[in-house]
C-alpha cells in the first residue's frame, strides 16, 4: 500500500522589527549625548608605571609631593625631604599660605608640572578636590590685575605613609628650634 503524504507548504514568516528600530532610534542619540557629558567630568591623572625604572644618568630634579594630613599640609621633595609644613584644621584651611608656597616653588622650578598628592585615609573627598583645585592654578595679583597662573596640572594620587612616633618627635623638635631661632632674632 502506498502511503500518500500531504506536502505542506511552509512559508517563512516575516520578522516585525519596527519595535526594535524604534528602540534604537531612541537609544543611539541618548547614548551619544551622555557619552559627551560624561567626558567633560573626567579628570585624567598620570599614574606612574608599575615597572618604571629611573635612569641614573639623568640629573636629579624636583619630585614634588604634597602629603595631606589631618592637621597639616606637608610639601616635600622625594629626594630632599620636607620643604614646608602648613598647619591646618577643618575651620580654617590657610589657603593663602598654601598658595604662596606653591607659587614660590613654581617660580624656582618653572618647567615642573608634576605633583603627587599623598592622602591619609581619614581625609575627606571634598578636601582632596579643594587641594587639587589649589594645586592646579592660582590667582596672583600683578599690578592692578589678577592673573590666573598654572602651577602643577599633572596630578598623581596616592596613599600617605603614616608618621611613626620618632618622625613626629623630630618634627616637633625642628619646629621648636625654628621658633626659638626666630624669637632670638
């Protein structure tokens, strides 16, 4: 007996992609707009390479570090040590002394653009941002005009080493001897 099969003709169904296209029409401009705005708020930092080797044939130059501590700003050079300590507290930041010190360093080293901010763990985010703004540029009075000068725009961020008790004692001794010499003069 012969089996008769019915051949059914299958037609391919069309995909309805209009909803997908509507979604893409909305998403593409939205993503482009947000990409542009998010780019404006990014601050690019130059981080040192992990395997960076220092060349000994180069002359020693300024490697400026600003250690932000709970009670002071320590401006120091990696090679030479502490340059200046500016006391601070949460009420009064003493930005004028800080800016004057940064301008003085910039006048001695006009080609230097790098600075490393080293923060203690308890430093607030808003303090870090304020310091970054003050380190990048400063307003200086020249004649009757106020000019904005560029200080150290290339900023790196890191963790500060905690002071041990001997460093604190040595710092206090140096501060006391400096104040006694100042009072004798």
